[in-house]
C-alpha cells in the first residue's frame, strides 16, 4: 500500500503530460519529450541555438558560435514569464551568420505565438515578442523571410535579413487575449507588399488592408 501511494503522484504527472496530446483543442502535440532542439547556421564559425526540455516544458535557451568566449544562455520560463510546451512542428530558427538568430514557436497548449531575436554580441539585448503572428497557425500566412507580431492596436512586420520594418494600425485599440487570439484576430495574410487582417468586432468580421514595401 505504501508503495502504491508513493507511485501515485508520478503516475498522475505522466498521465497529465501525455494525455494532453490527445486533447483536440491543443495547438500541437504535448506528448512528454525531453529531447533538446538544436539548430546550426552555415557560417564557418558554426553559430548555433539549442533549446532543452525538462519535465515536458521548454527549459534552457543557449546560443553561441565558435568565436565566443562563453555561451549566451537564458531560462525559457524567465524569458517568457511563463512555462510553455514546445514541439518541433511549431518551432523554427533562422540564424543570420554571427549577427543574430530568430526563434519562432507557438505554445502547444494555448497556441500563443512567440518570437525571440537572439544577438550573439553580448552588448546587444534579447528581443522578445509574446504576441507573434506565426505561420504555424493555419489562419496566419507569413513568408519564411518575414516575421510578424502584434500589440493591441498594430501589426508589425520585419524582414529577418535586412531588419526593415513595416506596420499597420487597427485604427483603434482592441482588448486582445493573445492566448485566445482568434477571438479578436481571425486571420492574417502578409506578403512583401501587403498586410491583410480580418478582425472580429462585436461578433462581426472587419477587414483591414495596407500596401507595404519590404
């Protein structure tokens, strides 16, 4: 009986971690996996990014290259102010030589999109966007060489190679819950010359569109 009582907490933990993978409402598979996600650039100094996973959750983010005296590192929970489930189906990394890396991913539980720009130079700060418009979401179309994110009144688009930016305002502020983004931002379609957004206002769809030049 004592052994059974000791095993129960572990059984409940693993059941919760794996059962969520069968939940039809989740964004991506949350089956417990402690593999480390690794990305390597094609520069001679081998710039690289890795994200470790601990107890089913994203844990440590490390980025470096061969000329750095020490790796740059952050805890994912500290960076994002919360713990998230990640999966390779909703995770990507673009590495621009030894300048910086862009990591894009969605939380598998809520579907919330995140973007993180990681400069290899320690004099530069990490940029984090916790309201990303990522193309892992089937209702969001964003070219591979662009990144997009929003706040309560604006959508921003950035070229990952040049750093050039464009934006489009919603003309008013919306109370957006980015854990339930489709309650307000129904769909987004972005190209190098257009931002198209379909919002939901008072249960009705409102279309906004703007020409841009990227």
